[in-house]
C-alpha cells in the first residue's frame, strides 16, 4: 500500500509515463487485468453502465454453488461491483439507483450459492440497502422538483409502495435496517403516512386472522395454514411499525406506536430493549425509568421460569445502570450494580461495583465477595472472584481442590479463560491445560492434535516456574508423574507423540 508521499510522487509523473506502465503490466496477472479493465470503463460512463447492467443481470441468474476456496474471490468481486456502481453517484443518481436495485435483486441467488459463515456477503448486501437510501433520497428530491404540486401525493405513494415491496423481499435479513433509516428518504409527514399504511395493513390482518380462527374451529384445514402465514406477516408488520417509530425520532410517536402494539399482544424482551435503547438515544431517561419500573418483560408471563426471571432481571438492572451512569447518579448506580452482582456474582460485575464504590463500600464488597466465592457452585466464577479480590493463594487452593470440575467446562470457555488469567497463576494454568489435553486424547480428537501438542508444550514451560516456586504442585500430580500417566494411557497415539517430538 502506497503512503501519501509516494502517491504525491506518482501524481507528478507525466501522464504518458503512467499510461505506458499500465500498458506494459497488462496481461501479467488476471486480477490486475480486471482492475485495468474497470479503470478504463470509468472514462466511458455509458459503456460502464451497459457493462454493469449485463454483469448484474448475470449475477442474478447464477446458480452454481461455490466451493469454500472460491469464497474470497466472490467477496472481492462483489466489493468491486459495489464500487463501480457507486462511481456513478452523485453525477448520475438515477442510473446509479437502477443499478443498485438490480444488484439487490441478486441477494437471494448469491446467498443460496455460498456458505456465508463469516457474514461477509450478507454484510455487503446489507450495505447496499444503506447506499440505496442515500441515492434514493437524491432521486426522490429531484423527482419532487419535476412533478406538479397536485401530483406530489401520487409520487410519495409510489415511493412508499417501493419501500414496502423491498421490505417484503427480505428473506435473508439484508434489509432489516431499511425502515429504521428511512427518515433519510422521507419527511416526518411522509413517515407518518407510511405508519398509517402499516397500521391499516396490520388491522386488516388482525381482522382476517380473527375470521380465519373462526373457520378453523369449524374444521377448515386450509384456515390453519392461512393462520400460520398471517402470523408471520403480523410479526413483520409489528417489526416494521417499531422500526418506523425509531425513524420518526420522536418520543411521543414512539410511545404511541408501542402502546398501540401492546394492546394487540405481549411484547418480547428483544422488542422492549428496542424501546429502551430508543429512549436512551433521545436522552429520555425518566421515560425509560418509568418503563423499566412498570412495564419490563419480567413483570409478565414471559418470565414463567426462574431462569427467565433471572435473565430479565439482569437485563433490567443493566439498563438501569446505564441510565444512572448517564445521569451521574452514583448512589443509585451503586445499588443497581450491587443487585446485579448478587444475581450474577461474576468477576466483571464485582469489578463494576468496586470501580464506583467508596472505601467503606469496597470493604463491604470484599467481605460479601468472600462469602459468595466460598459458596459459588461454578469453579471458574469462584476462582475468578478470589483473583479479583486479590487473594491468589486462596484462588489456587480452590482450583486445586476442584480441578476435576474443569473437565465439565466447554473447551472454548477454558481457552478464553486462559487468555485473561493474570500473572502468577501458573498452577491454575497447568490444571486448565491438563484438562484440555486430556479431553483431546481421551476422546480421540485426532483433528485437534495440533492444539494438544501446544498444550503439552505449555505444560513443559510452566513446569520450570512451578519447580522453583515454594508451593510446587501442592496436591496435584507432579509434572513428571503426569507425563508418565499420559504416556501409559495414550502410548498408541503415535501421530500425537510424533508432533510432540518434532
């Protein structure tokens, strides 16, 4: 990658020199040839538009499933296409918009051809939605200037229809944020008109669902499938109304829509979170507190189990802590963080409380943390608390006494824990590495022998530090005895031992 100084030097070169250089490198590399071809098209916009139209139509028709090694090339191709289409903006917004819509029509085809585990392709198509809004706003504004005043409503309705059609064509969720940001396109009055459209569709659907339910009771099998389809559409319309309320960026309007939907059915925790986040974005802290104290999901039938109730309670306390932090209400913040710690006594919550606590409160917290750590069922949370309190000796003793419990933890939990264990926890690290190594060998996870080899070598390195320490291995098997037991139990796993010896 050239730096600014190098780019400045290139800009001083004669144009003929750069042209000769490009001509000479053309044909040396396929990827470079494509870049040169794209560069040449930039000088001929009609030819570029024709080429992009053909390419995007072809993209929509592609059906061949891509292998995993073709994934990165496809991602690169899509990035190039996006750049080429947007090169027409802002000079040619109408042409750019047509190409963007043609590009977006290939969403389903592209998503069905690849394993998009990393989410890069869905991210590209989601970005197209944002770009579409940007370009559409310019086009809509131009169209308003070109039509007569008495035709403005017709124009607005056509754009509203376009938006609703795009939302309906959203199988892979790449247009999920379209309505939330549609205020880039529509004025407040136009947004309100779109809200009324959605409310009308919603009310109509409720009426149809009610009638369908009556028919279903009479034994109409077709009505059952109709009801299922209506339910999906109902959720879509509810989501759309909430997103439009967000786009309006008005607390009164948001509350009105929230209350309107609340009368129709029960709100989920995720939707309630959207309400609170919206209120926080608008600095409406008192309104948010009212909802958290009177209408949070933990107060309704959703919290029908102890697990759900705990999750909702923690969620509510986290929102409260965010609000009190923004209000700089330290006393209220301390009470909320303390309550959250009592519900979930993790090291992170302990740290949060200690950060804002007074010296007297910190002393109380340490005493309470000791009580909780001694009775903590989860070994990792217990050790974490002792480490956070600062008693490394007690943390090691607890880990040594309960080291067999590490075998019941998921490997990702253990590997992530290793990354954040502080210094001077060598013996705890030994227990974790042994647990990870035993899990791989005991269960014949041959594909993980590379990891097992690393764990084995980590144990050898840690042994040097533990041998010179006063505590040694305490009640654990010594390093040499552990290796001997490993050799006896897994002597036939030759591929592992070959890796170790390498």
